[in-house]
C-alpha cells in the first residue's frame, strides 16, 4: 500500500472521547489513518485499507477486543 499524505487531512475524533485517551481518524486517497491526539499531529499514523478498517470495526462491535478477551 502506498502511504498517502496525511499532512492536510481532516482529522476527526469521537464526541465521546475524554481527556488523555483519544485517537483521531482521517480518510485520504482510500486509506484510513489513525493517530494519537496527544502527539499534536507529530506522531506516527497507522494506515489501514478500507477492507482492514471494516474488519476491525466489525470485530470491535462484536466485542473481540474487550480487555478481558485480550488478557486470555
């Protein structure tokens, strides 16, 4: 996957995000980027294809990433 330029992306974060634990998401050239808000845009960006992002969201909605599940 070619890494898109996220420098001018419109980043969004959840309205239910609290202080200190937020991530932002952006969509550029068919790629979803995820970054940590506390890095003020200077930190790394995780990049996902649409297919990867859809699979992640489905897993999250199904509870596959609950902390008690990850500890097993």
